[in-house]
C-alpha cells in the first residue's frame, strides 16, 4: 500500500536530481562530444543532398526543383 504523502515517487525524483547534480560535469563533457559528432557527421549531409539537386545556370545561379 502506498504512503499517505503521495504516490511514492518522491524518493525516485530526488535520487535522479541527486545523480544529475553529482555528475553534472561529466554530463557537460559528454554533451561536448555529442555536439562534435553532430557537427562533423550530420551537418555535411546537407552538402550530399545539395549535390544531387538540379540547378539552372542563371544570372544569380538559382536552384530549381523538378
């Protein structure tokens, strides 16, 4: 049976907050690595998509979709 104070998840929430607070510097270092991977692996994919677009050589080199 659950306690009368609430649903019984207060201990779980405080445990998660405690772990986030304890490992905040490790999480920040991990975030930098994730940013690095995103920038170097997924941003260049725009160039791959752009390479297969149809262009017309106009005055301003405008892109046309077919």
